[in-house]
C-alpha cells in the first residue's frame, strides 16, 4: 500500500501507538513459540536458564517498542526518531534474541525428527555462508550504507510493504552477526573469540563513517521528510544531523561494552580450559586433584 506524505500525529507523543496486524502477529508468535518450548522442556523435567528467558522476552519487548509504539509513528516524520528505531532493530533487539538461545530451546523441546530437521536447516549452505565472519560483517555494515544512500529509504516512507521489508532487513542482517558473536546457540561455523572481537571492532568504524557521511550532507537526503508539514519538514536537515550524532554515540555506547563482554567470556573460557588441562595432568600423574 502506497502512502501520501506522512502527517504529524496529533495529541501527546505517548498516545501515538501503532497496532499493525502483521507486526502484532509476528511479535505474539515469537513470544508464544518460545513460551511453548519452555513448557515442553519443563514438562519433560528439564529447566532453562532464566537469563536466556529474560533476554528473549526482552528482545521481543524491544521489537514491540520499535515497531508498535510511538517510535514507529514518529519515525515517519522525523529522521532522528527513525534512526532510533533502526538502532533498536540492529544493536539492541538482535543480541537479546540471540542471548535467548531459541535454537537450543527448539532442539530440546521438539521431537527427535523435527530437531534433526532444524539442525539440518541451520547447517544448510545459505545459512553457513551468511554466518561467516566476513559475510556477516559485510551485511551488517553494508546494508545501512545501501539503504541510507539509495532511493530505498525514501521509498520505505511511502510504501507499507517496503517499510516492512526494510524492518525485516535490519533485524535479519543483524541477527546473522549477533547470533555467532553471542555464541550461545549452535551455528554452522562457530566463531573464535578473536573473530568475534574483531568483527565487533570493525563494526564501529563502519557505523562511525556512515554517521559522518549523513552528518556532513549539505541538504536533506530524503525528500519525504522535507515535505512533512511544519515544524517537521523545515527542520529535516537539523533532524538528519541529530540522527547522525545519535547513530555515532549509540553505536559506541553499545558496541564497546559488547566487546568487553566478549573479552570477559573469552577469559572465562580460557580459565576453564586451563583448569581442565591441569585436572587431567594431575589425574594422569596420579596426584591428588586440587580442591
């Protein structure tokens, strides 16, 4: 469905909620399927980490904030809000969803036959290709450049279909990077810790250069924002620069802690490996195991 120039919402910001049936179906489906998996695992006498459960539902909540709250409504008239929405869909929701370990939950809750089919699908050539470090980084870093400096961005402001495709593109390409970086679920090509750190490190300049390119533009990049009624349209260039600053600050604020968490996980992994090696050496040597 094609839309005319977006109109600024009337009334208070917090009352401008969007209830799109398709988005609601996806969000409720993601939450319900995960909850069903938890029920099946617990009925079988097992348990699931509370941190993973909290991360998954937190990720779904962030998706709802980005796609069904006033953020989605005001993203149509303000590039600054639109940038906040994109950052939620790329830097906040995907790592939370990955930390939820949905693949592990599916493998534990499904029947053996269905679990094998899930494993086979995840090990397919397309998934294996898309989750290679260089490919995942190229998608994460390249898609924003293509979207922001092509007619696709302005097209998404005028077309409901392209708007939904754009949102799906942000989340999907980001998941291909965060899934192996988090490293909780099995993946076709488990990344080494140096690869995870390097990928996150290289994501920072990619986003910084993009934010700089948007900031130094001498005119608004997207005609639809210029055509919005005052005060939004006349402030399109200022909002564009604010969006660039928001991208730069948010990416640094979120990626640096992510790198520190990966480094801490790397250290714990090496410490545990060293303890296992020492225990095996003591056992082979006939020594008393260390307490």
